[in-house]
């Protein structure tokens, strides 16, 4: 069964994880997300779903939205052989998400735990960051530590790296 928006919200309620919910038009890019008028107290993030084709490993990288990512540098930090953006087919197969809806909550759909979640170290203590609840017509503001705990309890591996 796919974990979608309503299931994510139910899990957060069940676990007692505080969040703020903001419904908006569907957004598919960072530029579109900038236009929906999210609160000032939120750290805007981007979620990049990457793949090491040589090893078959997947990585979900979560970092500040306007910060550039050096894939070559990240490849070295992860010890990956190759690193590129995963295909929409891989995204659906692993996380049951479509482009534009990529979210840390997507790894709850990865029952085989093939995806390593990589947070930028700079986000570790942010009081609020934004994440879609597996659908791009809503954003949630919550603490990285709470998402880390939720994903870890679900069996996912979470790593922090300076990006």
C-alpha cells in the first residue's frame, strides 16, 4: 500500500510529531514553490533523488533550496562509484512518488530500504523545514530531528553531511 498525504498526516498525528500544514496549488519546481507564499520561519528545502548506477544504491539528498550541490564532491563523501539523478521510473519504483512530490516521507514507501537519506548538516538544528507529505499540493513545516526519528524508526538509514 502506498503511503500518500493522508497516511503521512496520520503517522505524524499517531507519533505526536508537531507540524504546521499549508495547502497550496501543486508545485513541481523550486521556482513554483517560491511563488506559493510559505511562512518566513520555514527553511525552504529541495529534495534530490540520486542513483549510483554501478552499485544500484539510491540517495535522497535534502538541502537548502537555493544552495548548489556539487555532485562530484558528494560522490566522494558517499563513496559512490557514479552519481546521477534517478529516473522518474526509479522514483516511482523506490519511493512511489512522481517528480515534483519528492519528500523525505517517500522513503516510508521504500520497504526494501534501498534509499539512504542524506540531510545537509546545516539543517540538523533548523526549527522548521518544509517538506511535501508525498504530494505536492501541501507543505508541512516540522523539525529535521522529528523526521530523522520517524524515518529511523521505520528502518531507513539517515546520514548528515556538510553539503
